[in-house]
């Protein structure tokens, strides 16, 4: 990753801290090293959306055997929010990556294929209420007509009392979501 040449918050503590968290050379080097290895390709499952979603569910759950605690979840959400910072207007539940970094996470509950939603998880926090994250995962397919809107309405209705409702369209190459409340994510 390269550091952006301009930032709306240049000079501000938030902008500087965000740039440090998002563009740390050591983290960039680690990401470059890890990106060379693709476990899905090794297992000949690189085209299988269900296996990708299963792996992500495992990585997002801090209690799983990967030993990462909530580090993967935090870093991934920080990347999503950083990317969404450039979109105008931002989705209504957008937050700064700094907020994610300092969040006190008490429990994460991950669900797979909940009402056809690929990944749905709740993040219970000590000081920021409950966050719900809805991820539509697209490996080689495209979003269905009205699909994101249906999922948005379902999650908004079911989790109407959540502090944050975060919607993400995850794809291989970062496809722009058709729904304004969805943020773009890529592998």
C-alpha cells in the first residue's frame, strides 16, 4: 500500500493516527508476504464461495483455533472503513478505523447463511453497544436484482436496536455495491 498524498484530515490527530494504522510499513510488508500464499488455490477451492465464507466465518470468530483473537476482525473492518472513507456520501453507520481499533469487544457471534445472508455477525462491545455486520460474499457471481436491498431491510428490521448496522459487499476485485448503505470489500 502507498500512503495517500492528500487526506481531508491532514494534520489532525485522527488523520495522522488513521494513516499510521492503515499505512504502517511493517504491516504492509506482512500483508504482501501473506498475499502470495492462497490456501484456496492450494485446496482447489478458489472458485467456491461457500468455502470462502466458511473460512471467513472462522477468521472473524475470535474464539476459534487460529489464535488471532479479534485481530483479523479488527484489521479487516478497519480496511473496509478506510476504503469507504473515500465514498461520498458515506454509509450512515460508517466509523473511523480508529474507532474500530480502540473498540472493546466482549463477544462476537458469527452466523453462516442466515436467511440466505452469507455472513452475519454481531459484535457485542463494552462501550459502543451491539454492532451487526452483514456480508454478501461474491466470488465469481454478481449481486442478484434487489438482493442487497432485501438483506438490508431484513437486518435493519431484525436488529433495529443495534448501535451500528454495517453492510458489506465482498468480491474478488472490489465491486461497487448497488445499495448506498453497503460498503465495498475485496479479497
